[in-house]
C-alpha cells in the first residue's frame, strides 16, 4: 500500500507547490523578462556621488534600456554629464544559468569598468553584485511605477555596504503636439 502512496504523495506535493507559486526556472525567467521589459525605453535624470573623494558631485544621465532579444537581460546605453563633461555609460546584464546574472559595466574590470558577477530580480527590483580588483559592491535598480527608476550603487567597506552613488531616473516620453487646423 505504501509503494502506491509514495508516487501519489510526490504528485500531490508538486501540485501544491505549483498552486502556491513555487517558481520554476521558466517562471522565474518569464518574471525577470517582465522586469527588463519595464526598464526598456529612454531614461533621464539626476544623480549624485554621496560618499568618497567626489562626494557632492551632481550629474545628469540619459540612458536607453534595450532588452536582450535572445536571452533574459538588458543593455543600458547612454551617457552621464557633469557640467560640460560627458562620459559614455553602458551596462549589459544577461541571465547566466538559473536565477543568476553576469555582465559588464563600461568595458569590464579588465578595462576601466566593473564586472557584474551576480544578480537577482525580485518583483520590481534587481540587485547585482559588482567587482573590480579588491572592490566589491552592489547596484540596486528599483522601478517605482511605470515611469520612475531609482539606482543606488554601494561598495563594501570592511563588513558594511556604503552607498556611494544615487540616481533618480524618469522615463522620457515623447510629447505629442496637440492643436487644431483652421
């Protein structure tokens, strides 16, 4: 009797897990893809360096979010401006394996940028681990509604994460001229 009950119990456990929403790799990928599609589009807004040598430096960024077509992920490409100086900005983040992300910021840690070494999407928030030589940190991007995204970059100092850059981006929308012809 128990030999028949075991397959039934495992089948019942699978049904209960599915009913409770236990994520499968496909479901997680689909949910993550929804997040990246929400980041697609043109973004612009102010930022500030909030710690370190350049604390208080304000800048403005303009970025285009382009979802990956072949995989789950996104490329953010554009620039940030401080006064009359303009710096190209680019980050590419792609799914690698189950519930993990890899990528590069600028040209990666081998160049003048950072490597994206881990990541996770949860609802309207993505957290990625960043690394360059002995520097470790995290970037958190949070969608707040359809047209606002906040980005915080923190670095690890001893055993504490210290926010060093904060940005508040708004989705750039095309304004349509409305009028009448007489």
